[in-house]
């Protein structure tokens, strides 16, 4: 795990846009396994184990590289560009 990553946004992380679940799954009636929060814009997406894989799709679409777990009690962050925990 890296303590520093040039892709982590400076300042406070964005607030969750949909605190009740994955933005796309809620809109389309999908389901998720775990949730991830985009630190840049607050997009809440589902993990790669979920059918929609919306957190990774958000990175592919808009390029925001760092997410954190949006699960209670979890504090880890992941950088899609570096493919590592940060």
C-alpha cells in the first residue's frame, strides 16, 4: 500500500451524491455487492464483483482515478491508474 499517490485529490473528498446506493443501479433497478465513492466528484458506484461494475465504469468514462470503499468501517482507497491501494 502506498502512502502517497499523485492522483489523490487535494482537500476533502467529495460528498456522496447518492448516499443510499450505487447511482446507476438505483436509477435502473440494478443490484450491487459493495459500494465505492469517487473522491473527485462523489459518484457512488458498485464494485467489480457487482453485475454493473459502475465504479470502474465511472473511471473509464470520466477519468477520476481514486475511489474509496463506501462500506461501513472500511477506510481503504484505490487508484485505478496505479492499480494499487493508496
